C-alpha cells in the first residue's frame, strides 16, 4: 500500500504554532459559533495513525476532556520511558531514528500517518519524510514563540494543491511534496 506522512497544523500569520509561553489559546481567537472543524474530521478519516512528539503528548494530556483520538497514537520520545496508566492501551512509545520508527509503524499495517508536534514535524522535514502539509493560518501576529519551520540542510520543494477560507478569516493551504 502507498504510505504517506501528513501534517495538519495551525500557525499564526508570523509562522508560530505556540506563543512565547507555549500557549495555544490564540487558536480560538476567531469566533467559531458553529464549531466548524475546518476539515479536521475528513482529514483524520483518511489516516491510519497519529505520530506525535513528547511535548504535544504532554499538551494533549493536560486537556480536561476525554482522550480525543480513536486512531492508534505513537509518541516519539527519548525521555519518556513509561506511558501513564490512564493512557495505557491508547498510546505506544517509540524511540530511535525516524525512518526506523516509520518502518515499525508501517509494519503494523498503518501507512497513512498524521505527524503532529512542532519539533517532530521539523525533524520529519529534516529527514524529508513529509509528503503533504495542510497548514491553517490564524490571522494573528504572536511576535514570537515556537516556529512551525526550522532550518533544513537543503530546500524542500512543495506544490500548492488548494486553498480554502473558513469563517471569512482563516486560510487553509494544502501542499504536496514535489519529488
């Protein structure tokens, strides 16, 4: 089966995915009275599993809602050695180099992967392991924080696939890796 690694993430106009304090409250700065999901549910319908970084896992664990995922979740971490009891059976810890981690997950028959978390996304990009990015831009300038993109050894070319506008304020662009 054809395998793909996807990014689905929101950023500020100035390219940050978290503010200077690591906060993400600004993601809700545009009123969304009807709870529009901006394509998230359709996106997650096409994936087999979620691969997230340790910091993103910590953020998700801090939410005061039930576990939000129905797909298998793999947490990439070199420091976390055991999954907290409440998340056992919902999360698998993985460690090592990214191509081996991806091969391990594919070995379980999970080929369409959602890569989530700023540091992890940057690491996947450094290894040229991202096939498609869906980037939602919230019209706010944070003036600092955690950037979506980091340094690369060489440029990676993507082609623009489509743009959508939500709530007359939020833009969402889809890019596919040009290989």
